[in-house]
C-alpha cells in the first residue's frame, strides 16, 4: 500500500547499460509497482491519467503538460537533418504508438515556440497553430449540426411518404401539411384535405377494405424500396457505412487504424442511407450513426490542419470532440454528449479535449436549434413537462423497471451476438441484400396493422412520454368520466381507464414483443442502424404499461397503505409518462451499460430535471442486473465479435501470470527475429523482412550478447531503404546496414553503408520476465503501447504485443484466442 514508485531514467548506449537515478517519488493508487519489475523505461503515473504528464523517454527527454522547459533539448529519435518521408506513419489495421505520437507533437510545439519571436510571420504561424484546435472543432460542430438537421427533416418526410403525400406542397410531411388547414378537428387533427393517402390517390376512396389493402400494399412497397436502395448503396459504394459505427469508433479512438472508415465516401453514403434505413421502418435509430457521421466530419476537417493531419494521437482528440457533437445533435443533449464521449467512447481524454468537446457540442446544438427540424423550437422531439412530483413509494416500480432493463440488456446482447456470429459462419451472411429485404418485409407486414408499430419509433416514444392532458387525443388518454361514462378526458385525476386505454394496453404488449424480436435481428444488418431509439422504445412501452397498471391500482385500491399515505384525494398521484421515461433509460442502460452520461442525456432529452433520482435508481439497477450476467455492453461485445484489438480499460485482469508465460517466442516457436546493430547487409535485412510478417524487430548488439539497442518498425525500415536507394548513390544489396551513431570500420572497396539510426526507437519499453501480467496489462492501457520487450539481466528474451495480451485474456476467459484477427 505504501510502497513508492522509483522513476528510472534509462540512457541507451550501443551496448546498453543501466544508469538508475532516483528522479521523483509518486504514489500510484492503492498499490505501488516494485522497481525491480521495470528495467528500461521511465514513467510517472499521475492521478489525472494525462499521458504527457506520465512519460519520460529516451535520452534525458522529459515531457511535460505545462509550460516549463524540458530538461534537455536532445531529440527523441536522434533525427537526421532531413527526415525520411513516410517514416512514422502506419499501415491499415495497425495500432498507433501513442508515446511516439505525443513526443512528435511536443517536439513540433517546441520548434514553433522557439521560432515565433524571429519574425511576424512565424508569430502568426504560432497563433494559427494554437487556434487550429478550436477551428477544427468549430467546423466539425457546424457540419454535424447541419447534417443532423437535414437527416431529421428528410427522414420525417420519407417516413410519411409510406402513408401518403401532401398535394399542396410535396416537400411537406404529414404534420406540416395540416398546419395551415382550417378543417382539422380535435379528434382527427392529423386529417386534412391537403393530405391524401395512397388509397385516396389511386382508388379515390379513403375508407373500406379496398383502401386498407391499398395502403397496406403501398406501405410495404415503400419500405422495401427504401431498404433495398440503402443496402445496395452501402454494398457498392461504402461498406463501412453499415451498422452503428460506435464499436469501430471506440476502437479507432483507442489507437487502431481503419483506413476509409471516416472518409468522404463513407460520410456521404452513411448520410443518404441513414435516411433511407430510418424511413424503411426497420427497428433501428439514427442516433448512433450520427456519432459516426460527426466523426467523419471531424476526420475530414482535421486534414486541413497539419497539426492534426500528421499526428494520429492529436487527430483522436478531434474525434473525441466530434463524438460529443454527434450525441449533442442526436439527442439535443450537449452536456450528455460530452459525458458520453468521456464515459463511453474515448480512450485518451485530456482536459484540453474536454473543453473542445464542450465547444463542439455547443456549436452543433446551436446549428441544430437554428434549423429547427422538429418545428417545436426545441432541440429534441421528446420534450415533455410533467406537472406532478414523484413519490417515495414509486421507487419500487422504478427499480423493477431497472431490473427489466438489465434483463433485457443481457438477453439482447447474448441473442444479438449469437445471431451475428451465426451470420458470419453461415451462407446467409453472404447475401446481405437478401437479408435486409427479408427483415424489412417481415417488419413492414407485421408492423402495419398495429398503430404503435406502424408509426415512426421517435413519434411512438414521444407519445409514450407525453402526459395526458386536455389537448391530448391519444388512445392512451381515453379515460372514463365518472359523471357520464364518456371517453372524454376530465380534470379529475383519479379516473378509471376506458376501453381505449385497455385496447392500447393490448396493442402496446404486442408492440413490445414485436420490437424485442425485430431489434435482435435488425442490429447488425448491412445498413446504418442505431440502437438507442429501439432500446428506448422497448423501455418506454414497458414503462407506460407499468405506469398505467400502477395508476389503476392506485384508483381501485386508494385505501391501501402506500396510496393512502402518499396520494391525496383530488391530486395527481401517478404519471404514466414518467414511467415510460424511466423505462426507456433503464433499457438503454441495460444494453449499453452507460450510467452518468445516460442519465444526463435523458433529462436533457425530456427536460425532466426534477426526476433525476428515479432515473439514477433505474439506470444503476439495470447496470447491476446486466453486469450480473456479463460485464460488457453491446458495443464491447461487437468489438470482441469483430476481433478488433481493443484493450478495455473497464475490464479487470485478475489472473496470476508472469510476462515470460505470455511473451513470444514460446518454446515451440522459432527463435525471435532480431536485427544486429552493425553487421547486417541490405540483402540480409530485406530477406528478414520478406520471410516474416512481424511489424517490428528488436535491434541487438550481437547474436552472442543479445543485449538490446532499440526497436525498429517494419514499415519504417522498408520506407528508409526505398528512400536511400532513390536519393543516395552507392547503396547496393551488399551495403552494410548500421543502427549505431558512427559507421563501423569497413574495407576500402566496400559499398556505401546505410545508416538507419534515425528510424530506431532508442527507448523501447521493456519489463523483466518476472513482471506480473497485471502490471504489464496496466502499462499497455495507461500508455497505449503497441509492444513491450522482455529481458532478463539485460538480455533480450522476447516480446509482448497488444495482440498477445488480448489473446492471453481471451484464453484466460475460456474464449478462442485466435478470435483477435487484426494486427
């Protein structure tokens, strides 16, 4: 508990020797790391987990997050006067080196500061560099808000197109078409002469079996047309535009490279097909894909600024801010968007990124509010106002809704993952177009007869959230009056349910079963598909049913102790809409395992600030119940299903193993592929690269000593050799390659040697073979490492990569270790 971490500052010589010095003492959490485990890196963990505050690397090169000067001006990688173009970049499906990227950014920042006093132009360039972060998040917020408003407007119009068309203005949806009509009634406010159903246009009649069948047929026709067009566009132009996008964005933010996933084509096709997929009536939402759309905007705009385009770690700060903007416009919840980015998707989230995420969410919300896509002068569609408080006894049904949300989340994750795994392993998954058409056809055929499944899911949630009042004509508000038995609404809060409410209850029960089944098979289709809205709809349906049941219980048994104590005669006691809101939060929490950000999103979404305690109780209960069946949420489950190299910071490593048990090579493996520092030729080096598929090679003094010099990446070696052949004369196959500071002594007739010291990482992270894997895993998580070398008494033994750790963790969990597919 009280042990001290001793920071060890290592300087590498051609034959490495360890010069240890006590630099600083720092407590780390509840336990300290024994200093004999850590032999060749210098690090310092702070309570803020801010990467630039924790790392000291190389030759007296100290990084700091503050404004202090570094202790030495020695460069990290001993760069040449002319840097080799392409060195330091990454291949597709590879992981970035967070430490190297942060060091590159610190070096760039130091150069700018040293030159800004030389001239007015250099000073202007330094100002541009300082403000480029705010500019890129501003552009991202503007684009995200504009695209979200466009998607909302077009999706509403196309969704109503399945039922009819507005003759006075083709671009109006159903609600907008009847705004200016003077012929609507209170009971049938959605009917006006300007809006014509397809039966009226084709058959000339609005009622009767023939019109019902015609409307039924046109509904299915448009649903299948939209779904077919969406899946074809995705398959032909942008395969990465399918799905939610959040699992891949979480993986990208952890440092993984997926070229094209956030590109221009993906953005354009995702925007178009998202509208089509939502309008097709499939059990999906647009909120998750909007995060992907916003991240595409952030990635595209980051290429306008060299500070972000040339540094993958800095680019991920922009993507974190973009994900906050995406949630901000998806739910109209700017604060919830920032918390979502912090809690759910971001891997590295310094304080600077927090401010910029807040600003991006603010700009995006402002743009969306200016567009006003819902026509209610609000950011969201679900805004409600409840006029009665909640009572203490209601915590019991709220907690029960939380239990339902946790059970639903656990069931959905297992069922959906099982179906997606079956899709991958069977021939059915080879025909994505047919699968989408099949699911869309079943959805349309079953959904049309039930008014609660026929309507847009967002409109359904709005109706379930809304409290009954004098202006509501919903079937859910058709209570009986005690005076004349009519179905009209009365101001008496203690009212029995009428036939309309009972009919709505049966329809809601059927809608609940339908939504549960179809959401399992829909999430994972090759169209843009979000999970937020379907999960909220399932919870809202369950919550409204529970709310009406409790309301009727309070009416018929008002003399019970609970109701007698809290419900006064003539006062509102139960608000069914509140139960729908709590149920929606509980089910979404059970699926995603979000807590803080989810509560904030829901109360921003609905304006129900007074009901934070019920929301917190339900969300926390759903998380506890869901965690009892499995700790990972749906996004982590899909990351594991796809084999992405994502090291989840929330997952605990509790197994007792040592580094030597996980490192490669194993006893049955061939020897570790290494490079010597000064006795290789270009031909031998190329042969080693061609015969292996490793991403990097340790550089040692000699095969006999096995003493470590550094680490060289495969891509950097290849680029350096090609560049040397192109720009330097005399580089031949038998040219000597050396990684030392000075060239070795060679015969006079030898060809020109090739110096590759500039691409050598002189301070690779190393641990001893007796280091517990719990510490190694923690190092990989905190530092964002790609690989770590294992030594014994200064001699190189092996290497541990991020992929090896993920394989080991899968093996310890009795899972297939070969499911980690990417490098």
